């Protein structure tokens, strides 16, 4: 074998390797292909389910038809036998569980009391012991009469829905967990040929509680069911729906009741609309689905994953319960492989939307708290700065109004260097104001506006003043202001905490109920919002005077600066009083900063420095000034060459 042959073989091998690497699908392409495959499988499963349902319905119709063909003058025993036969045709091996008494079993630990219904073996009611509603009633997360929860599967050719069947438990009607861990079993037995329970064949809902935990282990066990369920069965359908009940005084339009969910593969957490009817078909793997209220959530979690889910959040036009908040529905597809003992491990979380509590489970459940996750800087500020300081101050046992005051002071101290630069810039602008006024007199006509602007920029350049220096500090503070806007309404710590006249810092404070509703404002007067609005108007006026910009602004712009606080009056009147209180404190502390810094700043010294700067050689023109000069030249104005 000569050298050329060896080189050719190596080259061919390299080409094959390179081609195989080049043709290997990327991670995104693999995910797209898997997504497509999951969608196809979902459609096929749906088609199979529809076919089975149609077959079952046809059998039921045939049974009813046979019954109607019988004589009507039959005795009671014969009638009951006919009805029993219809039920058996409909439910198959679970016909004996179609009738029963809806007993209520109570399981509880130190944090919650749970009512489990014999009908469906489901959790009908969850009461959180440590909390109450805004009107001092026990805090119940959902309406027990409107809560449905059950799994659907095929057994012996029949479609079985456990929500309509009666489960059985032993003699004990309650379970209390004060230490350690205990389990509570609800079983749905299959019938033998004589309609008696076959102890070896049942579906079990197993609830496991810890003494001091909001998380409940929920296992679905199929024991001895392999003889009824086809060997190829690889999934079950779980349907969960409820009507959430209102527990807070006000409804937060930015933190309303909705459904949150987390994807399994990319760890993304998303949610449905908080104000509008919304639904989503999640055709890829899902880790958990949560029915979230403002401060509490009911979340179903897969130990591994759900295959898919269809979720819907909506508001009923005419709810039957006066405490109705919103409705939520979830149809979840769960993977399962049938055997003589099949276990489907799940978990429930029923509890508060408190960051530290949710964070400990390491499931991203805390993403249900709207701390500004869509903007990383806002989320970081709340998570790594505001929350740790807030929780640290909690440890002293102070009133939360005092904690907000201290937090505001600390934030002002941190932002003081930025604010100081803004004040220095304001002082320079005040010193230059007489020169600006002279330019205004020199170019009084509207058509000379570009000339005036060019001359003003030349003056700034000569004096060594950056007109944007006062805006940049405000821009740097803006993420913190927005972070606070998200933090206070979502902070569970403020829930039902009173301060001064506000009985709940997480909701609006009212010093006067109007008895009628004003559009865009409401039916009450919030004093903290009123104080915030007044202080903001005062701050706007003082800031314009300090900047010396009042006369330079267009009349429409000046009016807009005062309209904004009035708009905030309508927005914040129904918002968390803790937020209005914080903004009011921030304004008051800003007034103090302005007064102190103005006493410390020597404007004569600044003026002297500016005059010296004018004598120095001109600095290089900025790109902005060059653009202004180009625009001026296009209008026939020749800029100064100084």
C-alpha cells in the first residue's frame, strides 16, 4: 500500500467522520423532533381514547335498549337486578363502587386540616390552620362542592372515572400527625363475579403526611389490576378542577389567581393570564401544575414528570358561591406501566406563597411569586438584596411599618452616591441658568429652536457640564423602583399586618368609604396613596426648581409631569398600602437628602470652576453634538467653531 493510497483512505475516513458530525442534529433539533414525536403520540392516544369511549357508550345504549324492551310490570328485585346489570355494563368490575355513602375523613398535621371524601377518594377541602381570611374566617383554599379530582383509565374494556366512584377506608375516620410521618389509604376495590370486594385487586390513593410540612406525598397504586387493565397501557389521565375562594380584601391585578406550570426539560416556569380567560395545551413533559391564588397555592407535582397537560383558567359569569374568586381546570396525562403492583408517585403542596418556604423544596415553586422574573435585574434585586434584608429585619420582631421604614433608609444610603452625582449636576445646571436665559432671549423665535439647542450644547461643552448627568443616576435607580413595585404587593410577610390606620399592608388602606364608585379611582380613599401623590407633586416641583429646567420645558411636558402623580392616585388607591407607604417614605427621605446636600454644596465654587472650564481649550465634540450640528447645517445654521 503506497503513500497515496494511505492518504486517500485517511481523507475518506476524515470526510465520513466530518459528515457524520455535521449531520448530527443539534440539541435544538433533537428537542424539536422529540416535541413533534410527543405531539403525534398525544394525538394517537386521544384517538384511541375516543374510540374506546364510543365503544363503551354503544354498549351502555344497547343495555338501556334491552331494558326498555322488558315488561314494565316487574317486581322490585327484578328491577334492581336490571339496574345493576346496566351499572355493570357501564362500569364493569367497578360496578359495586357506583353506590355508597359520601363519608368525610379528616387527616391533619400541625399546619393543615384536610377533608378526604369517600366519593372519589379525593381531597375535597384544605384548611390552613395558621391563617385566616381577611374577614377572620378559616382559610379554605377551594370550594369543596366544586372540586373534582379523579383518574381515568380502561379496565376490562370499560372507561373508569374514579371521581364518580366510592372509595373505602378502615374504621378510623381521622388521622392526626403530631410527629414523624403517617399514611392514610383510600381504596377502590374491583368486584369479583359475585359482586363482592376482591381484596387483591384495587386502586389506592395513599396520602402521606409529615408533622410540620405543607407537602403531602400522594401515591396512586394499582394492586392486582393487571388482569383488568391491558398490558400495553402506558398512561392514565388525571382530571383536576376547582373553584378558588377569595381570602384577601382586595384583588391584585398584577398578582391575580391563575395557573402556573413548570416544564420538565428546560426548567421554564410560565403561567396563564391573571385577568382574562386563558388556556394552554402543554404537549411536552411537565413537572408540576399549580392553582395559584395571590398568597396561597395548590400544586400537583410529579416525582418524575407528566407526559402532557391541558390547563384552563377562567371566571364564571354567575358563580354560586359568594366567595368565588376564579375557576381552574387541568387535564394531565401521567405515564404508567401496569404490573401486579404499579406505583405512580406524586405530591401535593398546599400552603403559602412565601419565598423561603417554597424555595426549600428546590422545585422552582417560588417562581409563582411575581418578583419580576421576566427581567433578570429586577429579580436579582428582590431575591438577593431586598428579601434577605427584609427577612433579617423580621428577626427583631418589629412592626412591619418600621421594617419598611428601615429598609427605605438603607436603600437610600446605598443609592446616596448616585443621588449625590445627580444633585451636583443639578447645581451646575442652576449656575448655568442665567446663560441659558440669555440664549433664550437671543433666539426667541420657534424657527430658531435648532440654533438655540446648538448654542446651548456649545455652552455645556465649554463649561464641562454633561446635561445627561442628572438623568443617568435616575436611570440607574429605576430598576430598584420597579423591583419595589413588584415586591411589596407579592410579599407574603405583609399579609394582614397592620400599621397606623392600615389594617393590612398587603391591601389598600381606607380612611373613608365613599358609598359609590368613581371610575379609575374606586369607592374609598387611601390615605397612604394620597400622601404619596402629594409628596410626588411636591418633589416634581422642587426637582424642576433645582434643575432649573422649569422654563425650558414645553408647556405640555410640564403639565405631563404633574398629570403622572394624579394617574398614580387612581392606580395605587386599590393597590397594596405597603407600596404607597414605601414611595411616600422615599419621597420624604429624598426631600431630606436634597436639603442636606444643598447645604453642603458650594455653588460659588462650582460657578468659579465652570468659568475656568470656559477658558480651557474646547473638549472633543460628542457624537450627539455632532448630530445636532449636522441637523442645524441642514437648516442653514452655521455652528460656532469654538
